[in-house]
């Protein structure tokens, strides 16, 4: 039997509500598959924890998380806590501390009615964005000089190491080769004359090892346009931390919104736990109302199962999501339905059982 120990960080706002439905899915898998079992431990970290304790997580938090097979995160963000604190002192701390240098975000249209793009179908929007997740523009390097004086100056420094740039680009080439897809690099070498010129050079250097992979390279402004105007041209995309963050929100916009957007923060070598999360944020305006859409959180469970090597379950979850999206009355209000968060989760488990046993 394979046993997976999962750390739960439900976080803030709707986070606990959607994580609860993801755990429901994992428990259903355990019930259906005698070869898999899960154990869970919940950590109460996040912005509400910060307001009580003055810190986003326990001082020994990283040591406590180190032994887990995966981390399942709900959402981070709460009124009264500055975004740069909530992001840097929990999410980025885990990403960097556990060297989760690969961020994987699928941009996949699961049902044609979900896209705002005219005449686009599931065949037109189905690609993968691989985002550098440990350095770049989010490295936190810089300086704030002469604060509150007329000559005040701030400098935000992007950090692009050869090691960091090579490994994310090589990971993307491997994914493109493995799945027989094209690879597109997104940068901004015409304006960022150090970091992005370096990125472009490394992309070409690593590409010499993969002559079988067809490649393209776009400036980020052009890529943003094509994400909307012609998404079919993308299959695998690799880009920097900041550009990937922005582009994947565009990707969410063309596939149904942030309620359907998921992301995996991966340490490919498995020296540390990887982290799986919906990327919709904490939505404090609807927290506690029982109407939050848990589909992104459930999709992140699919990514988790793929990471564990249980690709059959990963595919079954994704297929069940597609089936669920055809049942309008079973969806949450943001998707035009009347179901509660828990009702959607229960119906999803029923569909998963049907997929498993048919």
C-alpha cells in the first residue's frame, strides 16, 4: 500500500471551505482504492494567525512541514494584513525554503461555455505554463533609500542565476519532449537588457540539447495578446516568475475565471514536499457563505495525484470535473448554478465513483 502524508494549510477566507472539499475527494479515493491511503495534519497558519501572533506561520513551521509528502494550501489573504506580508511570509517562504522552483499551471478549457472568447472550443485552449518559481522578479532583492525624503529612491532587483534559469528551462524542454509538444519561451529581451537577454541566451543554449523540440520565442506583450487572440498556438510555455504570474491570470480569464485556476509548486527532485493550491485567493467577501467554488481546489488534487505517480486518479478527477461542468444545477453560483460548496463536492465524489467503476 502507498501511504501519503499531507499537510493541510487551509489559510484564510474561503480557503478552509475549498480545502475541505479537496480532502473529501482524497478520502473518497482512499475508500475506492485499497492500494492508497492518506493521513492529514492541519496547520492554522495565515493572516488570521498573523493578527493573533504577529507572524504568518510558526517559527518552526518549515521544520514541521519538511517530513510531509505534499502540502495542500487553501488561500492566503485577509483585510488588515498587507499583501506583501501575507505573500512573502508564508507562500513565498515555503516555495523558496523547499526549493519548489517549478510552478505548473494548466490553461485548459474544460467546457466551451466557460470561455469569453468568441467561437473558441476545448481544442483551441489547452496548454501548460511552466513558471520559474524561486527567483527572478520575486527574489526580494533591492533597496529603499532616503525614505520619506524628496530624493526617495526604490530599487527592485530581479535575480536570474544560471542555475535557476537553466533548470526551469530544461524542465520545460523535458515536458515538451515527453508530451511531443512545442515549447514557447516568453521574455522581454528588447527592454530588459540584462535579465531577459540572459534568459533568451540560456533558452537557446539548452535548446541545443533538444533538437527534436520545436520552439518559439515571444516578447511578453505579444504573448499576452496571443493568449487571447490565438491561444491555440501555445502548447508548453516557459517564462519567468513575474511574467508567469501575470500570464496565467490571463489564462484563467480565457478558461472560466480564477475559480477554475490551479497551480502546483514542485520540487522535482522530491528532496522537499511540493505544494498544491487553487490560485483564486481568499475571497473574504463570500467567506462563510458556503458558495465558494471548490473546483480549482479539486483540480489541484488531480495535480497532486499526478505528482504522486497516480496518473490514473489524476485523469479520473479531471474527467469528473468535465462531467460536472455539464450539470449546471450542480454548480456554485459563480458558474450559474445554485449548489453550495459542499453540495458540489458531494456530487463530484459521486461522479468520481462513476468514472472509477465504469
